[in-house]
């Protein structure tokens, strides 16, 4: 009996997915040599260089839309840079080393990440903060909202999970700006997991049962928000984000990038649209991924 053959498009997608994994593996391996050495910039630079070289072998005509900064701010993988050796036109979102400080200190949950979508598939997020809320899969649509008070979100989530609020675990970055948020969560009865860095991993953790994180709340980098949305599009979950502007200059820059409404609440499908691929490789071990291990 003949073995069914996958459609040509399925083969292409599978090959591209494997290539993306190789890209993140290259970045993770390069960064791992700097674990615990206290030199986060060197770790980041090694990951960026390795990822850029790995992209040279990927059969796409890619444009970095979420990257290491503008062309005059970063020598590699800047916004607008072209990557790949030719093929279908794709938009690329990268964070070659999410958790540079974690890597430098030998802490957990540092990862190398990349996402890919068809042209126009990613929100072109400026390098500012974004308010974020995220939960895992298998929950009613709209169970939580950025527009709802913290206590209401926790009650709705607890009801959907058929648990008490006291059983919920909230993940957020350990920052002074989150003191009020943390206080409200604890006042409502929920528990808190504070992370020092890496809110892409924090968002993804909501979709990983072993991570025991029920909801991610708080503000972090907008580019990281787009990467996290791409991840949840692939593995399941819900997420909303709203850009945080500090002045008119930031608003004007965002308008030039295509953001028409500075107060808009973005759903997950607005941040990462259409067919999306996401890959991540652990640099240091954590609840989500095992880090690079060396033998011999």
C-alpha cells in the first residue's frame, strides 16, 4: 500500500519550521557560552550574530519587522533588514536572546526566539512599552480583558477554570511600576510569580500546564508582545495588548509605522495575523524549555 504523500505546501511549511528551529538553536548555542559570565552584551551579540548567519541558509525573502532596533541603532538584525537566501516573501520577528541579564547571571528561562508570517502578518510595534494580558487555551473567548479591573479578570478566570481565585497564579515582571498591580492581585486573593526578565517566556507559560501560570499581567516591551502573541497563535491561548506612549514624538513615530489609533486594544489576531510560525530554544533551563547542555 502506498504511503500518503503530504501536499507540496505542507512540505514547504514543515521545512521552513525546521529551518526556524535551526535558527534559534544557533542563537542559543552561541549565547550559552556566556551563561554566568556577567557580560550580557557579549551574550546578546553572540546570539544576534549566530542567528543572522543561520538565516543566510533559510529559503525565504525575509524582512525583519520586529528586531534589535533601527538601522542606525543596531549593527545586526535591525528593523528593515533583509534575511534569507531567496524564496517566499515573509515578515520576521526576532529576539535572539530574551533574557540577556538572566543569561549573564545564570538565571532560568532565557530563550532564543523567532517568528515568521506572511507579509503584513505582524503588528509593526515601536520599541515602547505595551500593557499585556494573556491566558492559556481552552477558555471562553474574552474571559479576560485589558479594560476590566484586575479583580474582575481574576474572578472571571477562576470561574472559567472552576477554581477559587486563591488557586490562581499570576505572572508579572518584578518592576516598581507593577507594585499597584501586584497589590491588587494579592488583595483579590491570587498568588504572584515575579520574574526578573523575559516576559515572552512569561506569556508563553500561561499555555504550558507544567509552568503552573494561569495569567500574565503587566507592561513590557511592545516588540516582545508581538513575539508572545505569535507564540500563542501557534500553541493556543488569548492575549490583548495596548501600546503605552510617553509623549507625542512616540505617537508620531508609531503613526509612521502604521499605528492609526494610539489607544487601540490589540487582540492576538491583530498582533500576529494569518499563517504564523514560531520557534524557541532554551538557553538556560526553565519551566518551559531545557537549556543548552554540554557533554564531555
